[in-house]
């Protein structure tokens, strides 16, 4: 039986949209989801604006098994993710007693003031669970199927490591890559025919343009090893046939 | 007078969502938009699925001044962008006579077959204008406020260079960065007060976590140099005040 589990990601932050910061979290989440058998189906990058965050959260949490957000959970005025997620779920955003006590004790032990700004990081939607932050303490949180994590890549990655074991996963998409020395214009026709004959696979063609020549990586993906191998064999045989024809056409 | 011109981007491709390919186009578009005075307000990464592409195109073209897409305009079966954009606009997707003739002549001059797959790249929505492709000939296209470009970064960048001079631009957001040796927990409170006093600016706080310590880049953005300088001076003075207080508190 094939189980399909889906996910979407929301990257929150003006700094990504202005180009000031280059996102490093999308590729990491994509890699992890693929590795554990969850299909990442959509990513949205939205600005630090409550209406936009609420709209994206509500659209995506209704459509996919899981939603993951990054960014906007720090202590400054532009960190509005906790408020926005609360609004999306229609619950109050308030100090979480466990997070508040933990952070208060931690700052006290370091003789640092537990400022109003730092207290902001203990706010979350009522009813949310913590996502532990082993790097810098202030937790992320989960409410419903939405997982809210930090934007700083090292903290996001550590939080995600804590989330992964809690997720239901599906049948993994396995894949195989066939390197092809021809451009897509040469292989497009026969490759499309192979895709039609193997509807239980996803055949992708990824051109690389190097030194004025196109080459192609042909990637077959499937949830069943048998389906994968059947399509792979046809793709490999197509590439071998074209290579032989090209060799025969070359003047001696 | 302040003119605001907005944009959204749609990145089309399963390979980005699976993690196989790491996107390099979002950051580039963000940089260019900021440089020319267009506010990139949203990015969506969607799979190679017609319904998803159509929904994203129609949602975003109604909301923003411009939409830019990357990916899915090659010659293989998984390149469905031209069909999807046509469907979004409710017009036929057909061979563009100018593109067809140009490509036919080019392949003939290189003694290469103008295969059915290659002919696919001459298809576009009826009524679309070309976006020239100086790298590998097959053009992108513009229909309405939607600009459809290649996913291969070198080709995307070359196409975008051809698009930029055709765009209406707004009053640029100018910015200044103040480096701050304190974490967000220390500066969050006073920074929020400064933001409140300067509503015509956008003050962002970007934490960096290095060697176990948080530092922060404080970025003030505004469309007016005067507003920018007023807020910048207050932020700089706040940071200087905190540094002095920290020095005074240190044991002699």
C-alpha cells in the first residue's frame, strides 16, 4: 500500500524578499522531507505582515498533512509569527508558563535581565506544544499540523531534528539518475513516450548548460522499486541507442 | 510622491521541492527588484502540476504589478509552463510563428533536426510577446503582467536583463545597516519604540549566531532619505548608549 504524506513550507521574512538574506532553509527542509518520505508540495515566502502570514497558514494547513514555518519568532517588533499563527487558529497568543519559567531561570542563572523583548519569545498560541531549541533555548512550537521554527539556519536545523521523529511518514519516493550526454531537444520525444508507458513513475529532465553545450540529468522517481527499475531500464536503453546512432553518424 | 510597484515570483519545478536542485533564482530576482525599486512581496515554489501553476498565476497576477516565473519552458514532457500560463489566461497555447521560424532556421543552420521536442519550445499563449534568450535562443514570453523565463540560472539572468528595461519602477526603498554587538533580547524593547516613532520606515533586526553569541544587524529602510536618516540616527544612538552602559558595568 502506498501512503502519501504531504507538506508545505512558509518562509517568513522581509529580508529574504529584499535579497538581503539568501534563504538556506528551503533546500534543507526539501532534502530532509525527501529522505524521510514526505512530499514537499509547495513553498511560500511571505513578508512580515500579519494578514499575509495568516492567509498563507490557513490556505496551506487545510491542504497538506504538515506545514513548517521559518522566521519571525525572535524578540523584536518585526517578529510577528506567534501572533499571526494564533490569529490563524483563532486562539489567544499568550505567555506559555513552561517556556516563561524556563527562560526566566536561564537568564537569572546567567545574570542577564529577562527583558520585555526576551519575554516575547515565551509567547505562543494557547494550546501549542514546544519544539525544543538546543542552540539558544527559546522554543519553537507546534499547533495542529503547523510547526513553527526559527529562521537562523543552525537553530532551524536543530529544531527540525527534534520535529522529524514526531512526523508520520509515507512511502518514500526513490529515485535514480541517468546521465545523458544529449540535450533535451534530442531526448524529449522518446522520453515523453517512456513517461506515458510508466504512469506510476515521475520522469524528470534537468538540463545543464556548460561550455556552450546542453547535457541532461534524467531522473526517474517512483514509490515502488519494481516500477523504478522498469522505467530506468527503458531510459538507459534510449540513451545508449542515441549514443550508438551518434557514433555511427560520425565520419570515420 | 511615492510610487509603489510590487512583484511576485513563481518558481516552477518538482526538482526544487525534492531538494535535488537548490534554487539560485529567488535571491537574484530579489536583488534586482530591490536595486530597481520594485518590491518583491511574495514567492511561491510550485510543482510541475498544471492546476497548481494555474492557481498560483491567477492569484498573484491579480494582486501584484508584475509576476515573474522560472522553470518548465524546455522541450520535455515535464515542461508544462506554456500550457499552464495559457490556461490561466484562457487563451490557446500554440506555435508562435516568429519563434518557430527563428528556431527552425537556427537548427537548419547547425544541421540539427528540428524535433517535435524542440518545436515545443516555440509554443506560447496566443498574444504573448517574446523575451529574448541570448544564451540558447528559445525565447521566454510575456503575457499581461506575467513574465515567463527559464529555470537554468544563466538563461534566467540573461532573460531578466532583457525584461528589466521594460518595467515600470517605483520609488526605491533605500536602506542602511547598523552593526550591533548585542543580541535581540537586549535591543528589542528600545528598537520597537524607535520603530513606533518612525512609521514611515521599516526597521528590521537580523540576528547572527556565531561562536555561541548573538549579534544583530539592524537595517533601516525607507523611501525618503530624510526619514531614513532620522531613524538611523536614533538606532545608532541606542546602540552607542548600550555599549557605554555595558562598558561602565564591567568590573575595573
